[in-house]
C-alpha cells in the first residue's frame, strides 16, 4: 500500500492534524471526533492493493470495479454508503498538438474522501496544499474536497480550450494563406486536430449532468451549503463546453474551406493543362496535314510553303495564347 498511497491525513476543524498511521484507525478517529474527516489519495492501485480500502470504507463493488479499470466517462453515482464521482482531467501538449486525458475517481462517505487517479493531469498535490491554506473551506468536510477538485479540473478545461483556440487560429491562417505556401499536409492536420477536440469533448460534455446534480438538492454526503459553489463550477463548465463546440464547428468550416480551395485549384490546373494542350494540338494538326504522303497536296512545290506553314503554326499558337490569357486560363 505505501507504493500507491500518495497522501493520507485527518482534517479536523479545517486543519490538517496528525493521526494514526493505519488509515482504518484514522477513519475511526475521524468519525469519533465528529468534525473531522479522512482524506486518502491513491495512484493507480491494483485490485489487491485496493481491497483493504474497499473493506474498511465500505465501498460498493461496482464503483470499485470502475475505479480500478479506469476508462470511464465522467459520471456521478449514489450508493448506500458512499458517493462515487468520475472526472477526466485534460492536458494539452502544445508542442505535439495532442490532448491527453487522465481519470480521477472520488469516493465520498461518512467522514472520508478517497481519491484514485490514473494517468496524467491530476495536480492533487498542489490542490491539497492550496486547500490546507483555506481552513474555512475545509470545514465543509469531504464536500470541500469534491468542490475544489471539480473546480480545478473545470478551470483547466478553460485553459486548454484557450490553447486549442490559439493553435486553431494558426491553422486557419495557413489554410487561407497564399497558394504559394506549401499546404499539402493541412487536411491531415485538420483531421488530427479534430480528433484532439473529440477527445476533449469526451471529458467535458458528459460532466455537465453530474455537476448539475451536485448543484441541486437531495444528494447524500454533500453539504447543502456547497450548492452555490457547484453552480459556479457548472457555469464555468458551460463556458468550456461552448468553447469546445465552437472549436468543432470552426474545424468543420475550415476543412470545408480547404477542400473548396483544393477543388478551385484543381479546376484552375485543369484549365491550364487544357490550354497548353490546345496550343500544342494546333501546330501538330497543321504539321500532320502537310506531312501526309500524297502526291497532289496543294502548295507542296512552292518555295514559300515551308515558311508559310511555320508562320501559320506560330500565329495559331499566339492567337490561342492571347485568348486563354484574356480568359484567365493561363
């Protein structure tokens, strides 16, 4: 267990206090005090490592299964002895242009909160330190931890959406840049960007329903005084979801514009090819007529026949060139 336990502490009257090293004894002490709760943080525990936590805290086996397997959608589930919440923190690598999602599971119950994290994007160490500097908030018990974690995750959604928007602006500028700029890989970059936005949406959109339930009434193990705070989280989440939807729409519009540009460019290339082919066909036809093997071809014996044929070829080519140039084909 020491390998997976990141931190374990009793918070009494909003202050961190020393307690028994064994978390089962610590839980008993927190419940005996009445105004205290135990917060234990775990990182990617195995089934055997988590079994002791399951038995001591009375966690529901279905919630435990979700916490161990990860790869869950954001959700909130209510069980007899605990509340189970799944969050998906997001990290955006600006250099690789990739969105990575971690998973953060939280169990709230009688005088305890258990956090289980998987993957990246879980700044719980910094968050715990900030909370310990806010004893007034920690006095609300496990609900304060749920609020602080939810608020931190959702606020980071807003930061990531801003980074995505900045990169999307750069991509948009490349799409509408002059044709001389190399844009062969823009379509694949747009599709790759769209996949990152889809990954982002999987973290933000499903979270709206759990946050709305937390802002409502009637949930066990949730302090009623925290409802306005969860409404504020819901408001921030709505803005993040709107930003994600806007990113998705802009990507679709940019892709459509890029494909339209490619179609126009291809048509322009085909006109140029057709124009040059027509100019090449005219002298070929004239030379083909005078190159036929017949004895009675007109003007074959004339001294000026060869120069006249050349002048005719050049004249037809010049005439076609000026015609195509005037029409914008060349």
